[in-house]
């Protein structure tokens, strides 16, 4: 069962497999080889050979088996690295790529296996009715489905023992075929739906490929195995190898006994070749029943693992219960039986069969991706005793995708959309696992590569604000974080930093506060890094943070800090701003008015020219106006001139700059007519929602300058004091597209 805490669902590991489980031969090899040697071998192999010839058939068998073989290698790697429990492929994927990826594959895999039970029992019913026409195919399908499920409910051991008899029937049919002889040349052939003009190589390939995709039947028994790490690799690879040998030998035999026309026209051509023709019927029936048994054994175990990991909704978690000493998923088997019976009674399985094949192939592809990523990243925790190069897994994944598109492109798209939808549904539920996964290692590798590629030389064309927000407690100065989030557009980096007194916070408390702030930000939709540091006072802590925080070329280039009007701390505050400027960090000081950001309808930028402060203010205003928070805001660029004669030239120049900057803004030229700037500023921006003003470079007289500035803007709306300090030409950022 799963436990919840404040951030989501905490999935607990599933129950370990019990001692005295199934062997390699019974638990993996037998279900796998019986699913591989299925109805396609009996009913369509002659058609394949008749259409593409002996050479083409051997090539198709080799290509198809190669993809399955590469997937088997990936499975062997994962199985010899993890302690595999119940759930098979779902368990492997979820423990490497995370619960979201595992669930996105596991749910479709369960549905595919459950509906496959119906697919195979209907196939058995149709072949039986063809021999005994008086039988009702629907009734035969329903009864067969129930009998197969009852066998699985009894126990996995009983079902595996039943498969031994099925294997004997298949072996008998193959022996009878080998001992048979050629089809008479003049023998009458009744044309069937498979007859027709020869078809192309890739069409035939698409028809044959599902014949070699039976390894999931053995992998699905992972929780019932005595030693999964040993049995899964050996049993899976052995099944692939035996299947390949049989599939390479059969076309040679068939090619010497019948013509292409006979092979294409008669799906049961093997029955006419065999020493005992009815043995082929036993093989067909055995193939369908063995596939049905494999599916009815595998599907409930995937469902059981999904429920135990909290993937299924809470009201369905009873499906994770096991029964008896072998932890049999009887509840899941009953649910699977119900789903299969509905499909047998109502469903048109011919329509859903291609999508089911896509789900199986998606699972194979993701298994290859999982093994390839683990091997490529080289995490010290990934130590499989069976190891192959990561490129082989990648080739297997590409092969799975290519085959999916060849078989049915439309079904591929449908299956892909279904898997993606489940992934995002699980991601929104914020399921958390009690184990790590490969995603952290993947992001670490990408981050490392990116950091090493980034140049230390600043590039104006690719400049964007990376913001360090000195917010203190986020709940008290949320407006600073909200402003930074609007400026970043979800592309620049934001770090929310808090400085705590050194003597009052332990390292554990510091770590706990970082986690609390991070969850608080995520709950409000803000993606940000969080940093909590200790220092004797906030100003010293901020300066230390600026000097030490960052990694390689990725350091905050813009500091967002709240205004301080406390006379007691003004000296320290101004000293901190001087330190920021000396460290080549841009500074945005936010002086919040009583109305906050008000209606977010108008942004006034007081323009003083293209020097860095002016250009940086224009860039910040543009970023704000194109954010969700300020999407309805109008940017007004204001400039003061002394007389009407200068106004026309100033307006023309400002309009030209706005056009070149490609910023949607209005230009407003204000003639001073002898009035002081402070009076013009207050009168013109009184009704704005945000005002941007440039800040003079800090010098020895910065404290009195800043005191005077605070008095001058006291009656203004919320104001940003902007100070450009970075070694970047913000004029080029503003105006030059190809700078």
C-alpha cells in the first residue's frame, strides 16, 4: 500500500518474491518460447515465404529476432542489477525511469495483456469451430476464457504445468511436420483471405514481427521466480535463441515442399505437409492457449504491482493484495477475467489488436531506453553482472520505433498519445517513490555537459536575467518573487535566498527550511532554486552569497532586493548595493507602495538614453509586459526635454529606438517648462502601476543620494530602481538582432 504526505504519494517497495519459486525453465523459458511459437508460425509463415521467397524470409526472421535479442540483452542488464520483484517490465522501468514512466508503460501493458487473453481465446475458438462447425464460437470463447482464468486462479505453478502439455503438443506438431512430405503439385487448393497478389517486403515484415515478441510472458513472472536475476537473462535469451533456430529452419523445410502459390493460398499448408496432419491443429490450439495462459498469468501481476506502488487510484489499491503462500494476485486475476470476458462478448478484437501490439512494442522500446541510459550515465549504483554497450540498447529502441511505424502508423500514434496522457496524469498526482531513479543522473549529465560548453564570455544576443531574489521569508515579501517569476518567463534561473542569524539555526534546521520554501514555491507554480545561508546579519550574508553562489559560468547576474527605509540600517544597505555593483551584478531594488502592483495596467519607464540603465529598464519592461502577470499592461517610455523645439527631435529619436527594439510601447515626451523633474515625475506617473527609474552608480556619497531618492519617490506607485553593472552592452541586447 502507499502512504501520503504533504507533497504527494510515497510509494513503498513491493513485497519480495518468496523462496521456492519457479525455475528458469518453467518460469521464463516455457512461457516465452510458447508465446514465440504461436499462431503466426502455423497460419502465416507459409504466406510470408510465398511472398518474399526463402532469402527474404530468412532476412525478415533475422531482422525481427535481432530487435527482440537486443531487448533481451537490455532486460538481462536490468535484471542482473536490480532485485526484481513482482511486476516484470513495469517493475524494471519504474525503478530506473521513475514511477511516472513506469506507470505510463505499466497501465497500457496491463490493458494489452488483459485484452490479449480475449484475443487468444477467440482465436482458439475460431480455429476449433473451423474443425467442428456445430460449435458456437462466442460460447467457446467465453468458456475457454473462464477455464484459463480458473487455471491461473488455482496457482501459477498449475498453469505452468499445463503449459508443459501445450509444449508437448507443439513439439509433436513440429516433429510431425519434419517427418512429412511435399504437397502434391496438382492437389486442389481452396483460396482463402490470405490469397492475392504478392505484397512488399516491409508489409510482410510487419505481419511476421509479432511472432518474435513473446519474451514479455516470461519477464511477467518475475515475482514468482526462485532467482529472477539468474532466470530472466538465461530463460529469455534461451527462448530467443531456440525461437530463432526454429524460425530459420522452417522456411527451408517449407520451400522444398510447396510452391509459392500453394504457400500463399492455404494458411494451413503445414497440415497437408505433416506426417500426421491433425498434429498441426493441436499445435495451433496449443499456441493460442499457451499465449492466453501467459497473458492471464502476467496481466494480474502487473496490476498487483501498479496497485502496491500507488499508481492506481486509492480506491483500487485492494488489487495489490496477494493470496496464499505464493502471494497469488487472485483479485487482479478476477478483474482481468471480467475485462477479457467483456472483450470476448462485445469487442471487435481485430480493431484493437494493432494497438495492443503497439503497447507491447512500446514496453520493449522503453526497456531498451532504460538499460541504455543506465549504462551510458555510468552511475556507480548501476553494476549489472550482465553488461553490454549502451549503443546496443539504443539500436534496440530505434528498431522498436521503426517496427511500430511499419506495422501500423496510426496505431503507433494512438498508443503514443495514450502513454503520454498517462504520464502527465501521474506527474500531476505527484507520486513519490522510496527509491531513486535514473532521471537525476540524466539531468546531472546534461547539466555537466551544458556547464562545460558554456563560455565565460558574455554574449549579448543570448542574454537573459538570472535572478537572485533576496526575499527573506517568502510569505513576507512575495511581491519580489512574483516580479522575478514574471521577468524570468520560465527560462531564466531564479534563486530565492534567505539569510538567517548564525547563532540561531542548526544545519538540520537550515536544510529543513530550504525544503519548506521549495515546496511553498512549487505549490504556487514558481520554479526556483532555493538557498538558505547563515550569517551574522542579512547584509553580510547577502554579500557572502553573491561572492560564493553559482557554478561555473552559471551565476546570478541580477539581484532583486526589497527597499529599506529603516534609518538604522541604511548605511549597511547602501554598502551592500555598492558591493553588488562592484561584483558586476545588476540590481533591481523594489520599493513597494501600499497598493502593491495595483491593476498591472501601465508600466512607466523614465528614459535617459541608451546607456546601460536605460536599455536594461526597457528590456525589463518588455519582459514584464510579455509575462502572464502583466499581459494587459501598456509600456509608456517617458522622456523629459526643456522646450518644445527639442521635443520633436526627441520624439522622432525615441520612436526610432522603439521601432528598432521591436518592443510594443508608447513614447511620451514631456516638456519641463522650468518645472523640476520631481514634480514632473509625480504628476506624470501618479496613475501608473509600476515605475522604472535608473539608479546612479554607487560612490562615496551614495548614502545621502539614496536617502534623497527615497524622499523624492515617496508618493509614487510601486517603483523599481534599476542599476546596470554587468559587462554586457544592453544597448546591443535591446537593438541588435544579430549581435
